[in-house]
């Protein structure tokens, strides 16, 4: 279920789901196999293939037990709906599936145990020597970030491509040109149409919850 989004798009999945980011995954046991569960919701789950050498096919029936932190062992039945590099996407088949309250409890438990390792929002820049730089300011038409000590600052007027990582599965790609350099701070004007208002709102809530530096123009 991993997705990569351009700046004009949003993840429109409204149902809460448990995401095992930077934590040990849940476990799904079926047909003598033990598979790591990376993403769980009422509409489906994503597992890592195990063993990797097995041949998987879509519509394959999955019946077994899922081990959750908050609810323990639960019977589950589904079928493989999609196979990609992120793993296997399984959708429910019948009534054997964790209910809404079990998913919500798992999500709440993961959120309460999660520790934010970043002291500032990060902006990966693929063309830089080091791919992680602190994000200082963002608006619909531009952004400002700080070049790391081991990074080579981009040239004035030069193109910049990067990605704002919202979470393990949602990335908003940005492109623009350098319009100003102040020491190790770099200001970038985003290519038209820039960031749509709803995308900027998501970035503001994620990176600048106190009001901070995110602006609407």
C-alpha cells in the first residue's frame, strides 16, 4: 500500500489504520508461514512476503491468525488483491477480520509508543551529497531549508528536486529553482502551480503545528 504522491495529490484514505513504522511489526501466521504486517486497517492490510522465494498470486486465499499488540491473537480471512515492491496487499474476505475498535486500539497504542527522532522537519534532496536537510519555512510558492555541514549548496538559479516525507508511506515531491542563499540557508521558488491549499494545510499540520513558518503565499 506504499504510495508516492506529487504535490497536487493527497492521501484520501479516511479510515484510521495502524502503521508499524520504526517499530516491530504485527505478525500474520497462515499455512505455516510467519509474515510481518506493516499496515493494518478495516479495509485491508499489507504484509512482507515470507519466505521471499515463494511464488505469490493475486486472489490467493489467506486464512490464519494475526497477532496484535492491543488485542492479542485474532482469526483473519482475506485474499491477496495486489502484489508490488512494498509487499502483499490483502483485503478482507468474509467476516473474519479485526473490527474497527481493534484497529483503533492498535493505532492508539502505536502512536503512544512512537518517539519522534527528528528535532526539525526534514527535506530529502536527491541531488545533494547528504539527502536530509532541515526544513525551515514553506509556503504555496516556495520553501526555505538549511544545507547540512556535509552538503554542497546548490547554485543560484539552479534546479532543485526533493521530497517532503510526511510518513513512511506518503511523500510529496517538490521541484523549483534556487532564488536566494543566506549562508547555509537556501530559498527555493517552487515550479508552477506550487502547492495546492489542501496540500499546504497537510504540511502545516504535520511540520508546523504551532503556527510556525508555514505560509499560504
